C-alpha cells in the first residue's frame, strides 16, 4: 500500500496545512502559476526554456 499524500494537522500548523492545500489546488492562482512556469521551463520554444541534462 502506498503512503498517503498530504500533511497532518497533528504534525503541522494551520498555516502549513493551508499552504500545502493551496499548492495542490488547481483552482488556486499560485498552483496555476507554478504549473505554467514549469511548462514554460520545459518547452524549448519558450523564451524561459532552461535547457539542461
């Protein structure tokens, strides 16, 4: 059985739980911006492309 993902309210503050939830919520602007930035960095046709190994 795989380990469940997420953060526990028993081991994290409310602020930490909220931060995690926002990072993983597709309706959140920060989540969308992070995904767009990652896609741009991985796209060789984009000016923000970061070529690497």
